C-alpha cells in the first residue's frame, strides 16, 4: 500500500500548523487556509464586515433620488418608491416602442389616464365609458383618443369605415 505524504499547512488566523484530516481530500486540503471552522469564520468575517467590506459606504445605504435610507439590496440603487417612479414609461424594462396589441394599448391608456369622465358626444357621466381611437392609428398618446359611452362608441366606429377593424 502506498502511503500519501501530506504537507503541513499554517493557519492564516491563529498561525498554528495543521495536517490533513482523513475526511478531507488532498486537493481541498491544499486549497484550505484555516485549521478549523472557528478560524474560518474569524478569518472570513473579519475581512468582509464593516469598513473592510468593499461595499461599505458609511453604514447606511441611501437612495440616489430622494436620499432616504433604502433596503439592503445591492442590485438597486434606489428605494422601492423611487424605483417604481423611475421605471415608468421608457425606463421600464418591459417597454415596447411600437405596440400593435389593441387590448394592451387600451390597458396602458387606462393605467396612465384612468377611465374617461364624460362622453365627448352626449356628455353622459354615468355608465360605462370607453376610450375610442379617433383616426385608427393606435398610438399611446392620449390626444389620439376621446372618451365615449358605449352607444356613441359603437355608432362612431360604424360611421368611420376607413378605420381598421380590430
């Protein structure tokens, strides 16, 4: 039987020499820097906590926009309130410039502007009011839409044959 000669290493925390334990492979032993788990935790956490940590910025994480203390999440540089305000419109990761989806476009109009308050033709304020496209060019601008009640919306669509069908 061949005897494996293992080198003796020196712990980087307590500076004691230590040998390989039988349960540790030779390659893992050669990678190790600590003699025990206690020294491992002392060595790792003493160099990565507090002012020695490369993420340290004075103890508090501040939002870029409002300057308030933010959640301890390194992927965001803004607080949750400012992040949601910043990611609306073109800054949102799911932003699509050219939208051809009829339902999605109407949902954007409702989310940004709410439902219409009054019918542009008969001036009714009660009942179901919808956004109607004026020219048939489906864009995300509110100036291309008018608020109509359901009967006026249906008659408006029938009177404009040049408009594309959905």
